[in-house]
C-alpha cells in the first residue's frame, strides 16, 4: 500500500496524469489506460515498465 501523501505527488511519466492504486501491486493512471508495477513496496515509474491496459 502506497501512502496517501505519496500518491498525491506521483504522476505518470508519460501522460502526467495522477496515479491511483489499482489491483494488487499496481498504480494506474486516472484514465485507466496505463499501469505501473509496485515492487517491494516501491512504485516503478519507468516508461519501459508501463503496461497498456485495455478497457
């Protein structure tokens, strides 16, 4: 779980959208199109780690 204070300042490095906790161990953009993994409690916000989601 990512702290609320940290979530307030995190954004997607590609779209600059705010991030929200998704399913287990992911952060998802506001439009729910891109997800980033959380490994060992640390968000991995690298463009090459981004996963495109289908809606």
